[in-house]
């Protein structure tokens, strides 16, 4: 009995179950890799919950991998569960993964689809379902398949095998007209399947059922000789492989690229398969429940009206039952008020879904995968298919351990989590992560297994190897930062040795400037993570000293692009020095470097302006001197391009100058005074260059600046009294007292009677 199916088709799955119940075969053969025969018993385990997938990878090259996904509504999965529950033998009969992986390149692409070695012509490859749909007068293959198979209800036909016979006849006609349909490798696969079918019939007689893609049924039914089939298999390349079960997701089933199955609506198909009756009514009830959870007003009347509209649309369109198109149109019109915004939520949560499968803990796995699973359980950090954000407080032991795990996985190239900007405190004791588990990460874990059997040992070994292979100083400093974040104390000696060697030999100021920020951050991380960073502090101090010596001459004579790049280094170094342990001597020396940059005519304008701005922010340059420097830079004898570059350095958007101008009218007055003093005959030359600078500001910032300029300078903006730059000379106690009631409310403190403020 040959049961030709459409992979992941709920109608095919129901048909397979009905045909197997009627025939009761002693052996069930399924399209799939035979290396997984030993894993089939796990499909009956209570902890096994689809969607799941068989993962095969080459032992010597784990990145060379392939997946065979199964959903609850997959005909192959239904056949496996049926055989296990009825005591029938069950086997996979497709070409072994050892041959399939040997015939793929490192990206998983089939390297032997065209036996001549030339690229296969995609236009020659036919889509069997698409061809049958066109023959039937449909322009949409999915709609044709739904009308013929999926929407024919759950009532079993008198002959359960009749639908399979009809599909086999149609596929036979296609194979006669198109041969292999452009899928040359199918001939090899089908030869192997015929050999396995012969062996099963020899053992079990005619009590054998085969569940495979409908395209292969005519080839399996064709009479061929054993010798001819074996000749097709002779000389196939082969690699040693390992195989296991891994969780899968509905989103991955919905993808057409990579290892996706190309199922547009796995959530909808799962509903059709699981619904015992009245699938449209049950679907609309699910949709209503989801929209109510999102605070949308959806009543029972909405559900009733949506069902009626979907059924009416199906009748008007000549369909046997309302399909996904009709239900979607009805939901949009009745429950979403014609808007696609809530409808997108329905598509995301229900039509596709965030279902993540589960596999038993005793399923085969590489040692690194087992250690990762142990850590995930111990830290209560469960992999989830839906993207979510995780806030960590590093002062808590469990959160600190979670942080170390995520950083170690990143170092190993296992991108389960990505750091993101936190919504709360920006201190070093807080971390924010965006977590999203993808099935392909199991391949990344297998690849990382070459470094060690545990996450700790693997991350340590890889960090040491990267330190020895690093080509630049910035790479080593970034690696040192990663090691501190990941808590890899055993790797630090090797990394620090490489860091010291690189720092001693590298004389490029740009490289030194790139390296210093990572070291400064590492010193801060060391404080909160209780890590000894004395060696890092010494290296950072040495780099800072060399930057102070080499930066002024390195900034002379740079072109526009090099100056813009150096401006980024200048900002980074300035910020990094602020993170290093307090040193008055170092601070004074850096201020001297900035002053040299601000004064030298040989330094590009963007760097001179930036140096002046940093000095002004630090209170080491008074307003009069800043005005003098600005007047020199923007004098009529200065080229417009150089003048605009100075302005860009002084108030450039990349450095947050727009907001500073909004909050510090003193700086805005300086720029406004210069701009209003530009002669009319040169204003048109300066305008495009200034526009380039100020256009980088956000619209709200530009609007506020315009309002401030239109209002004119305040009484204190043009000449503030001495004090901290950007602040008034003294505290306004009346305004400060106004926040005390709210502050006490937030802190939960009552104001004592008679207490002084």
C-alpha cells in the first residue's frame, strides 16, 4: 500500500490515519533517514511534543547538517505514532543522511542536484501541486490543495485509500510528462527506497504500508531490477554522521529558506487537524479570545457574524468550506473594523504561532548540549520560540550566573541572546537581553562542541585560541572584555599576555584609541563582578599615556574622511578616560592634549571644534575663550568647508549636540551670534554646510531650537555667572522644594511634623 502525501498536510495526515486503521499493516515505511530508526521509539515518549525535527550532522564537520521537521499534523508523524501504538514495525527508507550530507556543501545546498556538475536550471524544476492546480483551472496551488484535500471535512470515505489512488494517478501522469521534473537526485533516492521496500515485502509480505511524498509514488510502483537500482547508488560519497531529535517551531515551519518547510500557516493547519468538528466556529472563537486578551472589544455576536460571513464568502467563491482566506477576510471586516493592525497579530500568534516543541531529556545529544540543558534547568532559563526581553540584576547570584552563561554562549557563536539597552538603570549592575531560541542553534552547539564538553571549558578554550589568533589590538581588548563578562578567569592569563604583547608592539594611535574603551569598560565590569582587574588597569594606563603623547601629531594633516574617523576615536577615548580610576595628573594631561587640538591650525576643523567642545563641557574652557576660538574658526578668511567642519565638531549631531543646544542656551547663543554675523554675500556658501550638520538632529530637536532662536536669548543666557557649565551659579531653593512632596510619595516616607527642608 503506497500512501502518497503532501508533507505537513493535515488532510493527508487524517487520510493516512484512516488508511492505516483500515489496513492494519505489519510494517510502516516512511520517507526519512534510516539512521534515525533507533530514535523512533522516542516518538512515543510522553515528553515528546511536536513540532520536533530529526537533526543529522557530519561528525567531523557539525556545520554540515540537515533537519527533517515533523509537526503534529505531519502525515509522517501520524504514521510513526500509529505504528508505535499498534505494535507495527516502523522504519525510514529514504537515502541515508551519510550520503545526503556528503553531497551538500558547507551551506547545506545540494551539490549533486545536477549530476553533470553544472547549475541546475530552476525553470526546469516543476512544482507538482502547482501543475495540478493549473490543470484544474486554479491560479493558486494552495487554494486548490485546500479545496481538494484539506477542506473535505473529517468524515472518512468508504474507501480510505481512494484519495491516495487518485493523487497517485495524477502524479503518474505528471511523471510521464516531465520525468524527474528537474529533480535529478530524486532518482537516486527512489532507487534506495525501492530496495528498502523490496526488503520489507520479503520480510512482511504484502502487509507493508509506505508513507512518502506523492511525487515518489509512481517511481516506487514502477517495476525495476535490483541491479539497476544498485547501479544508481554505486559510488555515492559518504560521511560519518550523528543524529538526534531537537525541538522545532511553527515559525521555522513557515519559512521557505534555510531549513524551513515553507508551510505558510502551520497554526491554521494544526487547528484543522486537531478540531474534532466545526473548525470555522472553533477558529473564530480562538481569534476572539486573542483579541480580547489585547483589550479589543469582541463579543459573541462578532464571532457569530464572522462565521456567517466566512461561510457566505466560501459559497460565493465556490469552495467546499471556508478556508484561511475566507476566515481572514471575515475577521478583518467584523472583528478588526477593516484594519490590518490587529489582523497582523492574529497572523503572528494564531496563523503561524509561537509553538516550540519538546524532546525527552534522554534523547541523544552532544555533551555540550547536555551541559547547556543542565544549566538552563538550573538557572530557570527555558528556551522559548517567542522573542522576549530579560532584565538581570548582577547583584543577585542567579542573575549573575545567567549573565555569564549568555556571554559564554555568545563567545561560542551561539546567539541565543543579544544585549540590548536597558529600560531601567544604566549602571554596571544591570543588564538587558533579548532572547530568542532558534532550532538552528542546535547546530551551533554541535559545532562548538569541538572546544569542550561543557559551556565553561568550551568558552575558555575558544577564548584562548582567539587571543593567540587575534590580528589587531582592538580584537584582543574586545576579547578581554568578553572574558570578564563571561567570567572566564582561566582564559584571562592567556588573553592578558596577548594583550600586553600587542599593546607593546602597536604604535598606531588609531589602534590604541580603538582598544582603550573596551579596557575601560572591563575595569567597571570587574568591580561589579568581583574580578581582579589589576593587570587590565596597568595596560589601560599605559595605553592612555601613549595616546596622550601620540594623538596631536596623528591628527595633523588628515583628510575629511580620516578626520571624521579620528573624531570618533577622540570621543571614545574621552569617555574611556572618564571611566578609569581617578588620576588628576592624567586628567590634566588629557586636557592639555585637547587644548593642543583646539589651537593648532594644522588640525582639521572637525577635530579642533570637538576639542574645544570637550574642554567647554569639562569646565576647562571659559565662554569668552570658546567664543574667541569660534570666531577664529568661522572668520571670513576660513574656507567655508573648514568652518562648517568646526561647527560639526563643536555641536555635531553624532555627539548629541542638538540636545545640548536645547538645554544650554549659552552654547546656542554662541552659534546664533556667529550665524547672524555672517555677511550676506558668504551666507549662501555656508548654508549648505551648516544644513548638513543640523539636519542630523531629530525633528523635535530642530523644532525646539527654532522656537528658542525665535524667542531670543534669555536674560542669563548670553552672559551666565561663574559656575558649573550648563547650570546656574546657585541653587534655586524654591524650585527644588517643589519636588519634595513627589519624592516622599515615591519613597513612601511621610513628612515629619516641623521638619526642616
